[in-house]
C-alpha cells in the first residue's frame, strides 16, 4: 500500500514538473495589471464592448488596484513550485514533504482563484443590468473549446 501511495504521489508530482518545465506559465499581465486571457480576472477584454462611463472606468480601476498584490519578489506559488521541483529531483525525495508542498500549492491556487472571482464580482456590481447582459451575450458567443474539436479516431475519448 505504501509503495502504491508513493507511486501515485510521484506520478502526480512528475506530471506537475513536466507541465511546469514545458513552459506553462500563468497569463502575463498587460497594461495596468490586466489579464489578457479568459476566465476569472479576464473581465478587461469582456468590458471592451460594454460602453463604460468614466465613473465606471474609475471605479473598476480602483477595484483592480486595491486587489493587486503588493508583495515584491516571487509569488508564493512560484516559491512553492520551485521547492516542489527541488524536492522531486532531490537524490532522496521526501514523499511527505512533496505531498505537503503539493497541498500548499493547490491551496494557494485556490485562494488566488477565489480572490479573482471576488474582484470580478465587485466589478460586475459597478455595471448596469444592460452592460452585464451584453457581457453574458459575448460569453455565450465565445468558443467553449479553443483547442478545436477532438479527433474521433482510435484512442479518442468519447
């Protein structure tokens, strides 16, 4: 049983390490700290067609500035990823430490997502009902899978 648990942990950690080494990084922030991609925190692109008033623009800018992290240096997530990778590639990896770091990283990512959603909710409250409806329309028209259709040949998931 212990050997199975070790293999599960090592498989997931190696998957995380491969993902990280493949160049996968969080979306870069654009001007004024805005996220250019979809998902929570991507309201900037969605707000472009919402015909914001100057007061709304100022309020949204204030919300975003208040929610931006103030810490200098690497983020908690970056530090945890580095520690996790170092432990995975150690001569004698500590399985318990790996599991602990993996849990801490998941909690950090979850907290970041919760902050992004809270920020988006505050921004949504600045908008009128018509502006929110316009954004919902744009979301409904957006492609749900940006990678394209899945292949239907052998080995394809159904």
